[in-house]
C-alpha cells in the first residue's frame, strides 16, 4: 500500500513541475515615465453595451516595471504579468512595439 502511495505522489509532482503558469499580457501606450524604473501604461478596450448596442471604450492604467528606463511617453509597449514588485506594480515591460516620434 505504501508503494502505491509513493508512486502517486511522484506523478503529481511531475505534473505540477511541467505545468507553468501562463502569464497575462496586455498592449498599451505609455502615459507617464516620471518615476525611476516605472512607467504608467494605459490599456484601452472596446466592448458592446448590453442594452443599447453602442460600442464603449474603457481604459485601465497599469504601473509597469521598466528596469532600463527605455520607454518614453507615447510608446506602444507589451506588458507581462509578474510577481508583486511594490504596492501597485504587478506588470513588467516585455518589449517596446512602437516608439513615439
């Protein structure tokens, strides 16, 4: 009986190590880079209103970690979810897709 329990424990450990958590990504534009190693990214999304059918645009601002201070205002960036880095910072700049002129 103990051998059987040991086998199941090892198999669940292997399954847990193979399944990595897929991180969320968002695309948005940099609104502010006044802080050191941090940028504010605005992500906009459009959806259809349930009752009236009109398309509504909403936006959310995320604080994202920018270790190289490479982002400028107006850049379009790809941000990726990460562990909490501070009180409000839970995203990291993965790449700059389009630089502002």
